[in-house]
């Protein structure tokens, strides 16, 4: 550990009580995606205390503050996520909304703010610049609310990072650092991407007892579509890690009425953009076939989703080296994860670190996901973020320059074209 890294680590230790107070405040004030107004105000206030000029209201609730060394070099982002999840049974759930930090995003924000507190005083000893960014709506929840925001022209995507990309708030960023809450220190090799689908079957209502033959049963179409999708599972190549799952969100309004409307919400996940696209085509084929078989109609609304995440081995190596220096820890490579994150969208455009910290127990997204070791959950992660930033931007930012020059998976134009494809709608009428 060099002298500047020791400086930021020592500063975090000195601010330990202040950092833990931030974590406690965020934990006890959870808010869901694109509704994180109190959280956003708190983050803005903490950054303003450092004398920073803060931009807020980005993609509704996002926050960003930059510091500049005054010397040329890449711009790195240290990022945290603002939103909580609807888990009403969680011990720290908001009694009014049911929102709870059952994924630990409050820990990300705490680490980001702690890093800002110790990096701001030493930025002139580095090269390049740092953006401290809090992004909304990683959890892809409350689809009706998101659709309302879309109809009002406030957003185009349910995910906060895709919306940040679309609106240009990451255009000047060269790489992103984020540490997620977890049970152990590791980094995934990759995550699945996904497309969210709303599928609405249209039939004809009729009396279920007197003349059901006069109706067209939308719920039957939905059931058969799900059966056909289930029957397709063995056609997907294992290497693509395809997952298709969802719910029947509307199956009719009365038992004695043939349903004229039924709705499915499905997530179609896979390991590459092309595999997501191909799996979506299979789902669309099944739902159109079900509508055709029963003489109904079907609307297919693609509500966007997240790109697959691709890890950056060079950023992982920086993080692993600092973990070794800090506590002689080992950074495990988890391999592929079947879940998804909108950090995948970022990783298509620039190098990204999505590492995990320890200090939590229980199952993520469940009522028992809680902090059991604050030192690991908040303090160690903050130290690692600060150390990573120093490693990247010290010595004329040579390491950051090297990583920023790595080839990208997509440019912004091709990224937005793919997102547009995954946000399209179509209607098929066989009545």
C-alpha cells in the first residue's frame, strides 16, 4: 500500500462513526425506483458538504458531483444505486410503502459517499477526474409506474443506468467502479441480460355457464402460451444460460365470465445480446401461436431490460490487488450469474467493475438480508473504492489510460439501436 492509499484508508478509519451514521440513515429510509426523492436529497446534501457542485434530478432522482485534478487523464465514476425493493416483511421496511434495502443498495451509497469524503481532499495529487454518481431504479420494479413516466416523456427505460446512458450523463465517463452488497468478496465473470415482456391476450367475453361457446377465452390462450414456452426449453443451448420466467398478472375478472383479457409479464434472460434476441423470438412465436389457435388477439410489448454484463479483467485485477494489500484477502471469480443488473448496459460501453463486499447474511431480495458485520459491509468497501481510484489515477493515470483504451463491446449508437429493438410493441389479430 503506497502513501496516498494509506492516507485515504486512514481517513476512512477516522470517519468511521460518520460513515456508519450515513449507512443507518439510508437503511432506514428506503424508497423504490424513480421515487428515491429523500435518498437523492440526502446524497446531494452529503456531497455539497464537501464543497462540490452537485447536479441532481438526473433521470428524475439521479445525482452526480465531479472532482478534477487539473491534470489530463481519464474520468472514472464511483457509483452507487439509490433504490430499494418491495419487501414489506423486512425488519427495516417502510411501513407505508413496503420498500426495504433487501439488496443492500444503501451500502453501495455509503461506500460511494465515504470514498468521496476521502478522495476529494487528495484529488490534486492524482491525474484525470472522478465523478461520484448515484443512479436510480436498478431493480426494474413497478412497471405500471414506469410506463406512466414513459407516457409523460420523463424516461424511456425502466432502468436508471440505461436512462443515464440515453440522456448522456455517462458520455464523458471512461470507466465505472461499483461495489455491491453480499456475503463475500468476489466478482462475477458475467451476468445475464434480459428483456421484460408484457403480453396481453384479447378474447371475447361470454357467460361461462350459459353460452361459453360464444366466447374466446383469453386465459386459455395465456395458459397454452406458457405450456408452449415450457416445451421449448430444451432447444436453448446451455452456453447461452437462457432463463424464461414470469407471472400471470391478469387472468380475468369474474369466475362466471369467459375472460376477454389475460396478461402475462415475462422476463427473458440470456448471456449475450444475440441470445436474448433469439429467446425473445421463441417466446413471441409461442404467444402468437396460442392466439391463432383460439382465434384471439395478442399484444406483445417489449418493455426494455438490461444488457448482459461483461467483466473487465484489468479492473478486477486492480481491485484484487488492493484487496490483497488491504487485508490479505482473495477476490474470488464467481463465474456466470443467471441474474441481471443494469451495470451490464454500462459494461457494453466502457470497462466496469461490479465487485461484491461481505458483511451481509440472508438471501438477497428477502426479509432476512441484513448487515451482520458493518466493517465488511461499509468500511472495507469504502476503503477499496478509494484505493482503486488512487491506483487508477496515480502516476499520470497510467493504469486508467491503459484500461480506458481497451476495445468496447458496443458504441452508443449500436447500443441504443438494440435497446430500441427491445422496447418495441406489436399486435396480432386472429379473431
